[in-house]
C-alpha cells in the first residue's frame, strides 16, 4: 500500500541544513497496524505527515498503491489525501464553534456526501462510539477522552483506507487511553490500516509491527 | 456546506462580542453614510431629467468667452425663437419676481419664490399638474399657477381652481393650475407663476431666462451659431442707434444649456434663478462617502488579519479533513458578508435616524425608506455584498493560505504575523483623519476671518426694509424726519441695493473713451453714506440740498477709478450707455466690500436716480423691539396694504458665507465619523493586543514593571504610526487647504498651529483609546493572568 524509498526531509535554518529524515525507506501493506516509536524530535510526526500527504519529502520516492505521490500535482495529492486518509491528533483539534455532530460531519461535507447518507453514517458512528447523548455538545463541554473519541469518529467517518494517529493518547489518562486503543484494535480487525505514533510500550502492543525511529533513520523494525 | 459556514460565522460572532461590535458598528456607520450620500447623489443627478422631453429642452445663456456666463436674455427672445427658428418647437421666458404679497380671504402672506413667465411656459417645461391644464393654464393674463405646497397652506385639501386671490396688493388673479412635483426635483421650484406684465423692447437689455424645446435631431451647435450671428447684428444696430460704437467685447456668444445640466453645472453662471446644486459638492460628497466606508473596511481587514492566527487551527483541521483552499476562502468571505449584512440592517436604521441631520447639512429634503423602499433596500443589500467582499477578500486570502502542518504546529498561534500591512492601513486611516481635520480647521478659520473682517462699512444695527413698490420711497422720504425722530433711529436712507445683495452691472461710458465699463450700480439718496458709515477718499457724497446730485452726479469707488484709469476722477464725466447726457463725478468713496470676502472689490458707481427697492435704518438702541415696533407703526403710512418685512444687514451679509459654513459643517461631521471609526478600529486592535499579551504583561508585572511602563509598552506602536500619519497628512492637508483657500480673494494665512493642533488632537484621543486599555491590563492581577494560561 505504502512504499517509501530513500526519503529525505530537512529544514534550512540560517543557511544550515538540519535533517529530520535521512534516507528513510519503509513498506506498509494493507491491513497492517504499525506503531512508530522513537525519542522526541526523531521525525515521527514528519514521517506521518508525509505519509498523510500533508507534507512533501525533499528527496526520495513515495508510492501510494500505484500512484507516485512525489510526482503528483498538489491538487491530485489533496484528492488522495481527502479520500484515503483519516487523521487523529494528540490535541484532538476539534473545531470549537461546531457541535460534536457537526465536527464529525465536516469531512463528509468536503466529500460532497448527500444529506441523508451523512445522517445515517454519523448516527451509526455515534452509536458505535457510544456518544449519541453528546452529539449536541460543544468540544469544551467534553472531557479529553470524549473529545478524542470524537476526533477518531471524525477521522473514520469518511471511510478512509488509512488511519494516521499522532500520539492520540498523549493527552489522556490511562483509562481513557485504553478506550481509544480498544477502538483502534476493533477498527483494525474490521480491516482498517493504521499507522500510529506513541511513546507508550503497552499501546504499541495493540499493533502488528513496531518501527523505531532515531535521528531520521529506521533503527529497528519488528513484527509482533 | 453553506449552512456549516453560516453556523461557524454566527458562532464566531457570538463568541467574540467585542470584535464583532467593533466591526459591525464601524461598517454600519460607513454604510449609513454611503446610503445617505448615494440618495443625495441620486437626487442631484435626477433634477429635471424626469421631465417629459427634457432631452430636447434647453436654457439659453450668454457666454462672454472667459468673462463669465449669464442666463439673462432679452424679453423678446422666446418670441423670436418661435417665429424665426423652425428647429424650435416652443420657447418661453421666465423671470423671478421676488417676494410678493398674496391676499386671500383677508389673510396676507408674502410669497418668497414667485416667477413671471410667458403663456407658453407650461407647454415648454412639462411640470406635472395636479389640477388644471398646463396647455391652457396661462392663456388668460390673470391666470395664476401655484405649487401644491402653497395651495395646501392657503386652501387646504380642496381643489382651488377658480379661486380668486389678490397679488402684489393690487391685481386679482384666478387660480388656473396647481403643480405637484411629488418626490421629484426641479430647479424650477417656484411657489407661484403669473404672466409677465411687461417687456422691454430691446436686444441689449437682458431681464429674463429663456427656455426652448427643440425638435428631435436638431444641430444644436449650428443653431447656436446662427443665433449668435443674428443677435450680434440686432445688438449692433441698437448700440449704433444709441450713438455708441460697440467693439468685439460687447458681443457674447449665445448658447444652449441642456435642461438636465442646469442644476449641477451652473455654478459658474453669474446669477442663478435658485440656489442650485454644484458638481463640485457632488464630488466632495462622493469622496467623503468613500473615505468613511474605506476607513470602516480597513477596520475589518485589520482585526480579521490580526486575529487570523486564532483561526489557524480551524484552517489546519479543515484542510486535514479534506477542505481545499477556495472552500475556505469562500467560508471567510461568507463570514465577512454576514457581518456586513448585519451592519446593513443597522445602517438602514441609522440612515433613517440621521436623515434630518443630513438634510440640514445638504439643504435638501430627502427620504430614505418612504420614497422608494424596494430600490433602497436592494441598493443597501448590494452595498452590503460589495462591502463584505471588499472587507473579506484579503483576510480570506491570507487565512485560507495556511498550510495545515504549519498551522497546527504549536507556537504558530502565538506568533501571528509581523503586521506590517496592518500598520500601513492604520497609518492610512489616521492620515485621512488628520488631513480632514487640517482642512476643516482652515475652513472654520476662513469663515471666522470673513465674518470678523473689516468691511469698509458698518453693517451692525442696520435694519433693511424691502419696498413693495419703487414709488413707495417717495412716501418714505416725506416721512423721513418722523422716522428719524423715533427713539433709537439714527438715520434713514433709501437705495436700490445694499452690500451683499444681488448687484446689477450696467454699461457705463466715460466721456471721451471708446471702451465702455460695466461696474456695479447702486442708486441711493444722500444718507446712504451716513447710514452705512462709508468713508470718502476724495470729494463729497450726495448732499440732500443739491438738486443736481439726484439728477446727473456720480459717486464712484476707488476700484472704479483704478479700472477706468482716471487720473483726476473728480470732474470726470460719465453716462449709462443707453443715456445721452453725461454727468460729473463729485466724490470717490473708499473701497468697501460689496460682496463676501471670496470676491475682489469690483468697480462701483452710485447715482441718485429714483430707483429704490429698500429702506435702510441705522439704529442705535438698547430696546430693539420697541424701536422696531415704532418703525412698524409708522410704516403703515408708507405701504398701508403691505405688512412690513425687515432684516438686518449684518445677518444678510453673513448669509453669503452659508455655503462655506455648510461645507465646514459637512467636513466637520465627516471628520468626526472618520475619527470615530478609526478610533473604534484602534480600540479593537488594542483589545486584541492586550489579550494576546496578557501573559507577557503578567510576567513583566511580576518582574516589577510599573503601570506606566506597561501603558508605554502598549502605546509605543500607535505613537510611531500616528507620528508617521501626521507627517504624511501635513502635505496632503496643506495641498487641499491651500487649493480651497485659493478661491477667496481675501483669505486667512496657513498658520502652522492649525496643522499642529490637528495632529496633536488626533494623537491624543488615539493615545487615550490605547492608554485606557493599557491601564486596565496593567492593573489586572498578574497571578490571575498567568494562571489562566
Ligand atoms: N517547520 C519546521 N521548521 C523547522 N524545524 C522543524 C519544522 N517542523 C519540524 N521541525 C523539526 O524537525 C524535527 C522533527 O520533528 P517531528 O517530526 O515533529 O519530531 P517528533 O514528532 O518525532 O517529535 C524537530 O527537531 C523539529 O524541531
Ligand atoms: Mg511529534
């Protein structure tokens, strides 16, 4: 599904190049649940953003299925991103002015999903995540765990092929974290490909494979 | 999707009440002003245009090739046009006949706006009739057409056709028509029309305006040329018959002014039938409207871009969930349009509220909603869309450009942009404000200068009484000693005109000269100089006991001596071009201001000929009302059928500055509005800065900064910007003030302190706006603000 070969990503600061990713190659198959680990500043988020097509490598190749992403026009990349990717963030990033229901609805609006279908899909997800009672509340009226549930709901409501989660449990208590991880496991069993970043060894165990980054290199790549 | 945009927009509005208020209030003020001004402009541009066949109708005028344009034409021109010019469908003459007494059922009223016209008048100019038939209304010589306004004051709601009124105290007329302009405007807005009772059989005397309606597709330039040739010929013959050898300068070009240009494009005509419009004030108003709206739009742009970083997260998230740039651009523009729609609703209300005020400033009686509600609402809606678009497009462009990865990185939220663009805009706002203040300052100074200036005569406590008949002055003179015996009356004079009034210029010939002069003419008795306290430069004024003084002696002013280049004025001999005998100059009066200080003092000749339209009484009294009552009592013997009217010369003279005063007022309000809106924006920006820097302020306080230190920190930016604005406003204000003052023959100097004051005042109120919030922030509990982070 994803083939990364010899990726490089650097920032130029005061005419000095700082490498975030160097010569990174990685293959991820459909149906995998990959955990990326590594110290802070290792380039995990950068890698996730590149996979999610929010960021571009400075060098190297990225194939998503058969599409050479590194050669695509921005517009086409945005299309791929829109229809194949779901994103979950550490800080949830819900839109403050929208209710739970409306937050989950946003991706469907951008995918031009019909109203009746939007309603049934959102109703279905609210049910599955057991947050029906919260659907008219605003983000600031929810606990962190509940906000992240909404974050995940929003990420998958558009039926993406790939779920990218950047430290989704980083801001949560362990009990809340486990709810999210159980949800990921369920999604994975239902066939979703997941790439998550976490610092938590225990949560890494929910996945099928652990990739360890350090200084922009893959230090270790272990199947569980 | 659109509903989603609206929801976010509305909730944003609700969440940021302060910023929403600043935006909406500013925009609504701007739009209210534009609405009012648009209404005014619409009204001005539609004067007369609505009249049937207005595009074929013209007013004749004489063009003295650089020497001015005059609308007065010979009595018989209309008749001649109809008889000799097949291009002309119909033509008519019109002359204002001044304030005249009207009597009905024992009630006496002076009617200010009266006109005498030819019987063809309402066939030439299609003024709409409520009662009567415009084709035949003036067929009878004693027919009278009145305005609906006047009809309602005299007759109430009933149809007044056939009612008989006494006009001018002597003649009876029957009402044959009632004009109703409705909401439309015309430069022909007299209250009363009668037929001409007289005409002058002359081609060199000009005493009425002439209008003509042409056939379609007439070559107007060709017609003008033929008319000029023929009129020149007629005039030449008449001059020669008077033993005057005319030269080229005595012949004007005869031209046609389209009817729809009369209202706005007659400012350079020597005399207007009515206080008209002026294309220059149209430009001024349009400019003011645009400036005020621009300042309000700038507020929106500034606040929106300043707060853009707060929307960064939303932009990032939306892009991650699949939004593309244009969708976000649309969203932000929807937001700004929503705000401007709210503002538009308030603007309509404001416009309705401010209307009486505005009408007083522009001197019109405009309607907002009652006139054409659909048109106005649509117009305001369009304005709101345009304003929203203008205000929203730049911030939308900036915000929608954020890249998601950058926008979502922590740290972005706090940094914001450097705000250079914003600084430029704020500087622009304050430049406009200061420049307006400078110009306003000079207008006020000039008006005060003119009002306080030495006029060369004493206008105080000079009471003017208009005479209804020229012959009344004989009776005034017979009662002269009785008038002067009244407690508080010092002297009495009768004269054709007083300073500040319309002064006719007549052709005058100095004996032995080929070239004629055309000075102002005043006919007056011997007490004119004493009543006005005129000073003699040479010789003497008319004396009451020298008979020749009222027959053929002249008094001239110094300007006439200079213009005519008289080496020894006393004893030089003059005559009117139409007269045959010359008379001596017996005195030279020192120059005094015949007109407002916008004009030079022009040559004047005075003569004792018995043409008098006013009595003037110099009063010196502490009990004015008793003196006036006594004069009124005695006046009954002068014109028993006419109630006495009076005014005071100083008031009348100052009325000449009405237009300047109105302009000063207009700019005053414009300045106030601009300043207020600019301050509103400054207030919003400061509030935002304080909010953004709460933490920094807290830390500084904990570290020991004083309140004044923090206020200084917050006002430093504004001080720099307003200083810059002042520097830019100096030359701009100078340029416009200088150009405006150039129109005045006598003007105040461009004193530096007006500039300084304008700058200082603006900077001070600006600092106050910033400083007060700074103080509030500085006084807040630092621990509180640090904890809330
Ligand atoms: N826009 C940027 N400009 C400069 N440096 C950046 C930028 N984005 C990320 N970095 C740097 O790249 C490195 C890797 O960042 P990131 O991928 O977020 O690491 P991780 O998620 O593993 O903690 C960090 O040192 C970070 O400071
Ligand atoms: Mg990271």
